[in-house]
């Protein structure tokens, strides 16, 4: 009797562990990345180390049979390269945004992406126009973002230039990755593997184009051949580990719980990120800015609900509903992680 109860409780505890792991990684990662870029001010090298960790992590776990990913093939890599380039630019602008602005600004601009993706899907991919509920939710997101920007006491042209660059690149990535997923037959971990490995190959080009390699060499010479201070090493290592862990916990949690539950978890994660960011340091928005940020997040809740309702099948399972079952808030996974990939944004 007791053994049967123990067996039945195992799936519950396993699912709870996955959800808690995903919530912790997701809510902490934006703050950890801000921490890392504050003490290790080399965005190109930081993202390259994150790509390396995720690519090697997937490869090693594949070798020991913990997960399955598609083998690397140059023909597939050539087809995937444009998507990897856009992905690299999105992460690069993301890191530079966190370098020059606070986490709250990042969340606001990240929350604006559904608005641009909806427009791009309608204009370029021939998708139906958003429903009234979706459109209203997008307007709420926009209103919150406008209110935040208008009252941002830490406004700088540099920070908001990177914010706009990030907004354009992440929107392009989300729309383009849909096309790549539909044309390339790669599984989820295969997409993560290709994304990070190809981005790692692209990284040196941007080091030289941006001149960051000179900054790194100067720092190495000044510190006697050591580019890492103890705090910087800890911050970078933490961001790399959490970047990979969110890939694992995110994809595992999507399989373990419903799309709606995953979406709710994603929204809670955003609120936790805001709370953690306010509590641990002074790098956050004003009280009114935080209210505008919460309005933006609430608009995101309405958007996700409207999209989930629209995906419900009417006469049997469809391709859209099958994709919906896989995940929920794929935007949440695309938001922060080096190993991120959207399968049905």
C-alpha cells in the first residue's frame, strides 16, 4: 500500500522539480547576465563562452545517451547559417542592452516583441490578423512600454539604441526561425546544438569588427595574462551554467506540464525577475516605471491567453494544436538563453 503511494508520488515530485528548476533558472538568468556583464565587460567574449558551454553540454549529454540531438552535417549547417547569424545578433544586442541598461528596460523591450511579431507574421508570412483580444493585449503591452520609456530616469541614447537594435533582431529571429523549423527536419536539441555551435563559429568575426579583441588583449596584458578576476569568473561561470540549465529545464518542463501551466509559469518568472532585481541592488526602474513594467507584463498575459485560445482545435487534432501541446510560452525560452530555440512561437 505504502509502496504504491510512493510510486504514484514520484511523477508528481519529478514534475514539481522540473517546474521549480525552470522557474529558478528563468527568473534569475536576466539578473545573472546583468551581474556577469557588469563585472566582465566584454559582451562578445561572454556570449561566446555561453555558446561554448551550451554546445559542449548538448554534445556531452548526447554522447552519454541522456538526450538525442541531430548529428552535425555541413549541408545542414549551410542552410541553418542565416538563422544562426540572426540568432547571434539577437544575443549580441541583448547582452549590450543589459550592459548599458537595467533589467527592467530589457524586460519592457522584450515584452514588445509579440506586437512586432504579429505585424511581421501578417505582412510577410500571410498569417491571419490578430483577434480582438490579441490586438487589445498588444495595445496594453505598447501602452505600458511607452509609459515606462517616458518616465525612465536612466534614459540614455546608447542604451535605447541597443534596445531598438535588440527589438529588431529578436523579432527577425522569431519570424525567421519559424521558417527554418518548417524547412529543416531537426529535433529540439539538434536546433539548440546547431544554433550554439554555428554562433560560436561566428563570434570571432564580431570580436574583430567591434574591436573587442583589443580590449581583451589590453586587459590580459594589464592583469599579467589573466582576463578573469575572481568575481568576474564566478559571474561568467554562473551565467554559462544557468544558460544551459534553462535549456534542459525549459524543454523538460514543457513536456511535463500543459501549455497553459507553462505559460503561467513563464509569467510568474517575469514577476520574480522584477522582484529579485529590485531586492538585490539599485539597478532598477522608478516606482512608476515598475508599474508600467507590470502593465506590460499583464498585457503579455492577455496575449498568451488569446493565442492559446486561438490554437484550441475544433474538429480533432491539427498541426497547430500538436505544436501547442509541445510547449506554451516559447517566447519565454527565446527571451534569455543561449541555448534557446522556438518551435512554435
